């Protein structure tokens, strides 16, 4: 589990007809913790930035599909 992923336990009622889900996860994007973008931040090389979708490593948040087992 990455540092951007959070886990919570959903409420399970005593009369729920569905099978219980033990926990759910969600991702908190890194831009939620950065108040402003300081000058002089390190940058990815341009070809790598195009692949990752951002120029700055601090704002990079990889997506891992749950349905396909990661990558």
C-alpha cells in the first residue's frame, strides 16, 4: 500500500442482504497537501513527464488498477 492510499471500514448493518465488504480503499492525490508550488522544484525529464502526466515528481500519483491486479 502506498502512502497516498487510505483504508476505511464501511458500516455493516445487521440486516444487510449483501455479503459484507471488510474494507474499502481510496487514493488521496498529492496536490491536496501542497498549498503552493515553490520555485525551483525538481522536474522530470520531458519524455518521462509525458509518460507520467506531470512535470514535477512531488505531484506524481501512479494509478494501479484493482481489477487487473496492479499494472
